[in-house]
């Protein structure tokens, strides 16, 4: 029995529905499921709370000596990066109060890579940032997940798409989130089987996209069906099935850039 933790976002519930509902062969493994906000999962990983967990790639890279990256289950791709938005773009971002969805999110790592002089940071839940910017509580906000689909409803404008910036810098897909397993001796033999089970769950989801709809909708914060479909279509792709060589290069590029800028330590 393993503890398995992932976020309530549609891409994660879509991916893990089959694995957690007895619809695929898990190689005899069973799971106790925990669904949490991704930044809560990032924080829990520093205490080793869950055996298998969703992590932002930022958190994974900080914990890379304690967790093993699994090849399946990642949110990684093109055109899916976080956006920095505002009511009116501040003339000087270094003086602006910028809301971020968590200090261990990949979004925040990308913001620091793009503009290390942004220092007035306010941490807020990802689903509270749009309202906070629209109300004037924050000068700008870094939005992730379904926020990229709905920010115009809040009369906000895009300052920069950090995914586009990353792609222009590297030519690689942007690594946002991953699935990792604690690097404990008792888990080492199970890693291939767990990764294979996640891949089968992803493939089942691709082949039976409507099977998980009720489960996904039950946990989604943005209940609009069209937004849910857009979310899944953007964040679940062939890289989710398997990172492949290109995905591995993207993760390595993020690590190297963060090391070079002093965000990570060797």
C-alpha cells in the first residue's frame, strides 16, 4: 500500500482516475489517495509525507536527492506556461506587489529566471490571484492552471507569457509539474512498476476520455466544462505518457539555468 498524492486540477484527476478506480493493472500495488493543492504537496514533500506525489518541477529540483522522478505523469509541453497579468501593466515591476501561487512552484522559478529584480512577492492560492489582482489587492499576478483561460473575464491584461519566454530561450517544452517517488531503499524495486502503472492510467485516459468526467468535475475549481476540456487538452499530452529524450532535456535545461542563476544549489 502506497500513499499517492496529486492535485485537484483536471489534468491530474484525468490522469489518475483509472489508476485509483481499479480500471487498469497496477501490478498488484494499491494506493491510498490524497488530493491537495500543488503548493501544499510541494511543502509536504520536504517532510516526506507521501510515497508518490505530484510536485512542481521547482520543488522536485530542490528535492532531487530525496525523490526519484517518474517518467510518466508530468505536465510538460509547449504553449502552456504561466502568465503574468495585471489590470494595467505596472511601469516598474520591481516596485510592484506580485502575487504568486507558491514559493516552490515552477511558475515562481520562471518568474525569477525572467526578472530576478521582482522582489515584492505576495503568496496566494492559485485560485485567489485573479480576484486579488482585479480588486487591486495586488499590482500583478502570476497565474497557472485554468487561470490562463479565464483571466480576460477579470478585465486583466497579459504582461508576459513565461512559457513563450522559456521556449524562445531554450527551444524546449516547459516542465511544469511531475510525479516523483521517495528515494527510499524499500521503494527502489517498485519504481518501474509504479511508473508503468501511471503510464497505463494515462493511456486509459486517452482511450476513454469520458470515463473520468464526473471525477474530474467533482474536484475541479473551475466548473465550466469547456475550460476543463481546454485544461486537459493543454496539460496532458505525449510527455505525460513518457518524458522521452526531449522532456529529459527540458528538465535538465531548467536545472542548469536555475543553478546558473543561483536559484538552485549543486
